[in-house]
C-alpha cells in the first residue's frame, strides 16, 4: 500500500516538473512527455485503489479473494496509455504542419532531466518490489515508468538537437516517435493484463520448474496428469490428478500430497494447491511421471 501511495506522490511531482519544462520551452515533444505523466497520475491512482481492494480477505461472494482487482488496474493503465499516445500523435501532426522554435530550451531540458531521473529511480523500486510481492499493478506501473524514462531521454536529446541545429521538424518527429513507443507499451500491457483476467497459464519456465518439483517429491506415486496452472495477483493456483498404486492407504497417499504441496509452496510462495488422488487404473501414461 505504501508503494502505491508513493507512486501517486512521485507521479504528481514528475507531472509538475514536466509541465514546467513544457511551459518554459513550448516544445511539442516536451508537451508529449508531460501528457504521458498525466496518464502516470491516473494509473497510479487506479493502482492504489486496486491494491487496496485486492488486499481484502476472501468473503462469501469472493471465496478466492480479490487479487484480480489488480489486473483491472493494469487494463485501465494500458487503455490510458493508448489514449495518451493518440493525443500526442494529434499534437505532433499539428506541430509538423506549423513548427515553431522552442523557447528557453536548456532550462526546460534541465527540469526534464531531473523528472526523468526521479521516474527511473522509482521504476526500479516498483519493479523490485512488484516481483517480490507478485503484484501485477506494481509491475505494470514499473513497466510504464521505464517506458516513460526511455522516451524522455529521447525527447531531451531531440529537443537539444533542435536548439543546436535549428531543424524545427525534429521536435514534432520526436513527439510522434514518443507516441508510437507509448502506443506499443500500452498494447503490450493490455495483452498481459487480459491474459491474467483470462486465467492464462504460468510462464513456461515456471511451469517446467513446477513439473520438476512434482516429479521429484512424488515418490510412491505413479504419475500426475491434467496439470492446470494460473496466476491471480500474487497467488499461484496449481491443480492436477495424482495417480497412486491401488493398494496404497489413504494416509500414505496423503503423505505424498503433503510433500508435493510443501515443495510447491516453498517455490511459489503464496499458492493454492489442489490434488485429486486416483488409483492406478486411472493412469493416462502421460503428463508428469514420477522419477
């Protein structure tokens, strides 16, 4: 929660700095950069609300919890990014048709550099903690901020080039390139977020690790099949069928399940494991074989 509040404060600070840079210079590229910061503020507020909601415990109407609220925040952020990109493209087209010389470029550029440095530092903090907490909202915010940092660097270099060379069309060109980069980032974020809402399976590398742990810890069983996985916020769900010899007692089968569950939770952190035990006549001879 503190990280989400911090994102709102940082977004407002950076927006004020970038707006000042644009006001001092009149550069359409810096205007584009400032407009993206407006999106950052809206996205940070959405992330704050989503993280607050996702922290609520399960209830009668939401027995699996509220973790997916973070994906809605990420979808909203992706949509806002796309809207900002389209607005920037419109401004860039107007400046292309009627270019003007930026005013006081070096002061504005200096302010923009400070804002970019703040964004870069906060993006690193959000990415590190987003991975640790498995938070889609924090990771989405970090990804967007890092994209903003990259485009801001390009804008600063470009506006500096305009001031040095007097080539006015560089300013709207850079604004347009910034918008295209933002547009790509928005579509990528939307795809990832929708994947979470649609219960997309875990990443191939993590799935391979899950299968390996299941095989190693299932001594006494025969195979595991019908493996299904998904993420819901910071929680990973794993479901599968465990085939055991018919003569195995309930206690012995349960001990195997406990070993597998403990190993998976140690690897995944917050996880919900569902295991359906079956006799050997139900074996499918595929899936995860026991080592």
